[in-house]
């Protein structure tokens, strides 16, 4: 007589009771936020270039800026007005935004799954996505933008699957807010259209009036950007075209700048970067899609498919971009937001069934999240370790105070020897912004990239730093300058008696030197190296 089959017992994880506690997800979010803010208050690390540049924007408030909308400048302004012009005041909004994003994703899970444990796991996984965890520690556009994406997705899912027509208005509002941080939040719109298409047979009927009103509300975020660009020769469009190497962009190929030819490695690099930035959540979402067909209810399957649909367009779009130009890891990472609730379902399902690939991915997510959280306090120690130390770009967040102090000493000596106030110039906007923040008195620093064949920056948009503006140039003529980076030919055209004084203390970039120049007389005589070469070789 055959022995009857016995179902494999369901495994109960040790954290089961904790995850079932309704207060656990919100306590977790607040605890992570408190730890991040505590670290920001004592962090020894200096600002990275983008943080300093956005701080420069915040002390020159406007409706928009050269490369991005005004959101990051406005939020840094509000924080520094409250907490002072300090590193932690600049960075704390990133941590708060990460908590907002985690809250939205947890609410998403609470809305669409009956299992309370998924709410806790979703909040935890949000903190463990490598890209999100890093963005929470430095103040760039990414953390607030991702938070807006998360809330917009929350309301989109509620409108699509929960018959909540007014949620479309909230959806539009979060798209509008997100747009002033990062324009690519518009790529959530095709995700919504895809979700509406694949759920057509079983979702509530679309309320076209509220949907249309939501789209109209979303356009509010475009207004400040469009108004600013209309008055600045559509500078942002030129900047974005320049990123793609397209005609009409803000870059012109020269001997000094040549766009690299496309290589299949760019596509492979994009895929690899997304797996790193998204981490194990990507694999958990894949497991959710595959396993839900066998182990989930029809309703759960529909939720998982809809969440994945919201994420696909942005990931696919930047895959196509990688077929044209080289991409960066953070460009598409908002797409991982709606993969988190399906990933949380995969964790619960996989742990209960002792699905080893799922359990491995779940463990890897926790390990990676913890490692990134501890990486900032432990980075100084890690940088000193063999092998791994050379891969930590700690020089980007360390030593700028000492570097600025060394520069201030040179500036004082130059002031005393000439009796004139020295100009401070850099060939790169990032160094200019860092110097502006860390030099005593936070002085005006000028960027010369656009004057010597490089890309324009926000410095070229402000009258007081625009080196092509005669009114700006007039009080600068004849003064000496301390000059950071660049080649001698890019400075010789504008200064007399150029002197290379070598790298100042804690120079953060290799092969970057510093110059002293006398008698500034504009960059009007600068000639590209390729043109000079042709002139020298022409018979």
C-alpha cells in the first residue's frame, strides 16, 4: 500500500512575530531615519562635487537651473536656512526623503496584500536597495526624486486596482513635485499606460475625467522649468542633447573632446550597473513573477504584474539609451521602487517553502543593505585595507577642508604681494562649487569650462559669474588669479606669467595641478588645440 503524500511543512522564520506587528514597519523607517541623521551630524566627510554645486544653486534661488529643475536647490535652501550652511544641513533632506519613499512603498504593500508581514519586509527592502541606501546619505536629486516616484506609484496602483478615481489627482501632484527634481519621472507615465493596458480585463473601469485631471495636475511641475528655459535659450534641452551627443547639444567635438564610438560594452555595462544598483531586489522580483503563478492567488498575481509593469518603461528606455551612449547607474534606479512589494511577497513565499534561491537573495539583500549602511562610518578604515581600499573613492569625500585651507594661504600671499584681490577660477564646476563652500567667507568662484571649449554650466547662466558678460568681466580685468585644473594653454590666453605651483595639499584628483596667473584679460584669445595644430602644420 502506497504511503500518502505529505505536504512539506511551512517554515516560520524567527522574525515572523516582529514582521506581523502593525507598528514594526513605521518604527523601522523612523529608526533608520534617526540613525542616518545621527550619522550626518557627526560625519567627517566633506561634500561631494554635486552636493556643493546644488548648494551653490540654493544661494542663487531661481525657477530652474541649467541641467535640472529647482527642487534640489529649494530643499537645500530651506534646510540651510533652518540649520545653517553646514554639511549635515545639506545632507539631512536626503535621509528624510528616503524615509518618505520607504513609507510610500510600505503603504503600497499594505494597500494590496493581506499579509501584514509584507509591509515590514517592503520597508526593510527599500532600505536595502544599494542605490537607494547610497542616495539617502548624500544630497543629490536622487533621494527626493525616488520618494516622489514612490508616492506617485502608490497612488497610481490605488487608482488602477482599488477603484479610487481621486487618486489620479494625487498621482499628478507627485509627478509635478518629482519633475522639479528630475525630469525622468515622466517615464512613470508610460508605466501607468502599460499597467492600464494589461489590467484592462479585470480592473475597475477607468474614470477618464479624474485621469485627465491628474495628467493636467502633473504639468504644473513643468511650468517653472519651461518659464526659466524660455528665458535662457532652452539651455536644459541643449544640455540633455549634449548628454546624448545629439545635434544641438551643448558639446562640440574638438581634439580635446571627442565622443567615444559606441561599443556593446555600454549595453552590458548598463545591465551590470542596474543589477548592482538594484541589488537582490531585482532577483526577488523575478522570483515573485515566476513563483506567483504557482503559489499565489489571482489577486496577488495581478498586483505583482501591475507593479512590474510600472517599472518596465524606465528600465527599457535607458537600455535603449545604452545603445546610443554610455549610461550612469542612477539614471534608471527609480524603476526598482515598484519591484519592492513583489520582492517582499517573494521573500515570505520563498522562506515559508524553503526556496533556497529566494532565501539566498533575501539574505544577500540584508547583507548588502547593512554593508552600505556601515560603509560610511567604516569607509576610512576600509580605505586603508589592501585590495579593497583602492576601489573606494574616498578622495571625493575627504580632505577638501585642508585643500581649501591650502588654497586660502596661497590667496592671502597673492593678495599681499600684488595688493589686489585674487580671482578664484576652476576649469570644472564641481571644484568651483567645493571651493566656494570651503574657502573662508564662501567667496565667488568662477568656472571656465565654456570659455575654453567645454560644456556650459550653471555658472554661465548667472550674471555675476558669466565670464562672457562684459559687465561681469569689467571689475575682474587686471587682477591676479589662483587657477585650478586645466591645461596651460587654457590659462595662458587669459593671464600673463602663468606659474604652475603643483598640487595643493589633499588634491582630490590625480594629475590635477594649480596655477598662479597675473593680469587677467579675458579668454577671448583662446584657440582650440586642434586649430593650433592645423595652423602649425599648414605650409
